[in-house]
C-alpha cells in the first residue's frame, strides 16, 4: 500500500515530462494489477487526496497510459465492496473518462454494467461519478446507448429523478435525453417508469437554469410520443410550460413553445379547457421577428382553436384575425408559416358566436386578394386545401361574394376542379383501384379538394356571373363525370348547383347536351337512400382539421406530429437534426408541388388514417327544395313521385318536356 502511495506521489511530480510516457505511471499500473484489492483499497484510503489531485489535474506526460489505468479501475469497481474505495475509484475513473481512449477501454472492458450497478448505491457521490462517466460514454462512445439499455440503465436513471440535488439531476436528465432521442422504445420505457410526471415535478420545483434547460430538452423529445404526450398533459404540464412563455431566457422559452406545439393536438382532442390564459400570450408572439417562434405559435393556435368555440372567441377578441393576416403578409412564400396561419383563420371563421364578424374582418382588412393568390400551381396541396377551406367559410358571408368573384376565384377553382378530377380518373385507370379508395398526393385526399370546390360553387351559384361560368361545356362535362362516378354526397351537391343555375329552356338544353339530366333522373329514382329524399336536407358538415403539420405541424415523430401538421392535416413536422427534436402534431413540409398541376403523380392510399368526414360550415338555411317550391307547386306531377317524395328538379324537368311536346304538337 505504501508503495502504491509513493508511486502516485511520483506521478504527481512527473508533470514536467510532457513528451514521454511516465515510468512512474507504468509502475502504478503494474502495482494496481498485481496488488490485492485490500492493498489497493488501503492505498487509496491512505492518500485519496493525491489520487483526486491526480485525477482532477491530469498528467499530460502519462496520457498514453491512462487507458490501462481505466481498465484496472473498472476491475476494482467490479469486485470492490468497500464504499470508500469505490468512491475514490469511481471519481478517478470519471475524471479519466474525459479522454476518448479511456472511454473506448471502459466500453471494451465491459465497464458499462459495472457503472450502471453503481447507480443503485445509496451514496450520492458514487452515483454521481458513475452517471457522469456514463454521460461521457453516451455522448462520445459508439455502442454505449444499447449497452446501457441492455442492463436496465435507463430505468435506474428514471428512478434517480427523485433525487433533490439539482446538479446531479442535470446530469441524469441529460443522459435520458440522449437515450430518448429518436428512440421510440426508450421513450415508452421512460413513460412506463412515470418519467414524464417526475420531469414536470422538476420543472415546477426548481429554478436552476441548467436543470430547467436539460429537463425541457427531454420533454421536447418525449413530446413526439403519444403516450408521453398524454402523461405530460395529465401531470399539468401545459400550465407549467405556459409559465415560461414570457421567460427572458430565449432558449428556455423556445423549448417550451416547441413542446406546447407538439402537445397541442392532444390538448385539442382531449378537450383540455385550461388554455384560455395562454392564448393572448401566443397572439403577442405572432409578432416576433423569429420565424421559428411565429411558425410554432401559429401551429399551436391552429390546434387550440380546433372545434373549440370558447377559444375561438378569445382569439378573435384579442385581435387574432389581424395578427394572423399580418403574419401571412410578412411570410412571403414561406409555407411553413402560411399554412398553419391559414388553418387558424379557417377555424376562426367557423362555428362560434363571432364567426360572421371574423369573415367580414378578412374582407375589411383588404386581405382577400392575398388569400386567393395562394391558389397557384406552385403552392403545396396542403396549403391549397387550407385556403379552399377558408374560402368555403368566407363565402358564407354574402358581402364576400362579389369581391371574391371579382378576384377571379371562380375561374381559378373551375380550372382546378377540372384538372384535379381528370388526374383522379387517370390515377384510377393506371392503378385500377376501387373508386372508393382515396387518391392522395402530399398527404392530402384529392376527393376533399373536389368536395370543397363544389360546395363553394353551390353557395355562389345564385350569382348570375357565376352561373354563366358554371354553364360552360368544360365544367359541365366535369360535373357529369363526378355525378356518374362519385358518391351520392357529391351528386347531392351537384344537384344543388344545377337547381340554382338551370332555370330556363336554354339552360335545360345545355345540361342535356352532356347527358346530366338523364343521369340525375336515374339517380333520383335509385333505391340507395335516394338523392331525391336528400334534396331538402342540409348537406353534411366537414370537420375542422387539427393539424400534423403536421405526423406536416401533423404527428410525426423524429421528423412534426407535428403530419403525425398536422396528423390530421400536417403531420405533423420538423425533422430531428443537430441533436434536437422539434415536432408535434404539425409537421410543416417545405416540399412544393410540381411546377404545374397539369401532371400530378397521384398514388392510391393504403389504410389511410385520415378521417373521411370533415367539419366546415354549410349555410344553415340551405334548402334546395325551397328554391322552386313557389314556382312549381301548382305544376307538380304527383303520379311521378315515389312514396309522395320526388325531387322537384325532376318534376320540373318532366314539366318542361311536356311543354316542349305540346309546342311540337301545336307546331309552335
């Protein structure tokens, strides 16, 4: 033991020899190897101060020999039962672990199981040195993550979160962050050990900046996992995170914002009601000069206002419409910002007491032209769908009709409908799949685009200018194809359009030229529930999307969840890079459409998770039967009706045929 002590002392005095390996260091390695564990333990107790000094300062001249010492120390820790010896050896090893060569030797000598075992020792200092060494291994030694998980190191680290030493917790939490990053299995292990609740407790109880930053980084990674999302929300994580939305420390604030974005879809789904106090703060952050902050904030507002009239009213009263329109104006062509902002406007113009005022505000702020311009070929389909959904709500305000028509909106949508539907048909021919199977491009069902455009036409059809446009042969042919091949729901909508625009003999001849009236007649007489019985019933609503970016704002893990932008619209998602994980329900994709919509590469969707129904306003007073009730009731032909209920449109058609027949007979 005395010899070991002397050699250690000589090593400490060897610092001036920086160019050659120390003979004393070599001698120390030999003594540690050949001596019994009792002697080594005694030597460390005799001069632990020198050992600590040796470890802390390091000996430049003996760096080539430190790996050998590390192997000896691992053996000592593996077999030593004395607490003091373990403490000194673990600290010595931890200091040496700053050297990459030492880390390799620890890994090769199967030292990770030894270090994980030390985590269970009640002595805090031993656990601290062990976890600090493990942190270095996880950061710099390949294969260490799997080795730690193999011996249940992750579970033991979660247990250590109950410790009250903030510096100790910072190291443990950083290890958890490394293990959880891009690893769904490890995220679920943390969830199963009640890790999210412990992390939220730490956020609530401590103010140490390093600890808070480390904790937020783990929560940011966990917020990609659905199970952990629910656990964070259940632990009152939303309110705890909201406390830091005005934190002057930028990094801490940004991490909180990203986590809230990732949680926002589940908050919307769970009907979480305690976010009202956050909304005014979020609206303020829409004015930030940082694009990442604006993008996240818009995504959060998108989800928080989804199917939540109370939140919509608050956002509207806090001048959220004005703030969102300014965001879109400043964003230029940045779809990662524009898409969630448009989606938020879509929600705010739908189903709440201030919805009509919101629809008017968009026009009064002179932003209709700005919105319509996004219906261009270079826009992504997810953005186009959001814009069309917003327009579908805006046209519910009659004052918006003329401005939108003047901007050429009907012409744009007419051409888009024709091109989109032709590509749907082409795709069905190429892939020979069922007509009920959705056609998807960039995560968007093209059938939704078709449906939304048709409903816009239905609302605008009473306008004479729009009626004239919709009577053009090209669009009539598209209507005919849709009626012939699509669902009864779409046939209902087209029937409503025809009821609005075909009210004279010339119009009837026009629609007959493409064969629509015979087709509609056969569909009205069908036994499938009958379009005729649906003509006087309000059309079904569509649901507001709570976005996946992004699985695009959608939730997609390790990418947006975020498409998981919406998992409903964005999945979603920002990709994990530079050791940062940043996505939630919204995943905003920078991928644009092709330069032209003329050639779309539609692919059949398999096992789509997107819901088939939507929820966007249809005018509550829509009753197609009433359109002709006053003018045709006295001419109704009861002998044609099935069960006393037959489409007024078909009755009118038969009446017109009767008049034409009389004209022919009388030679008029």
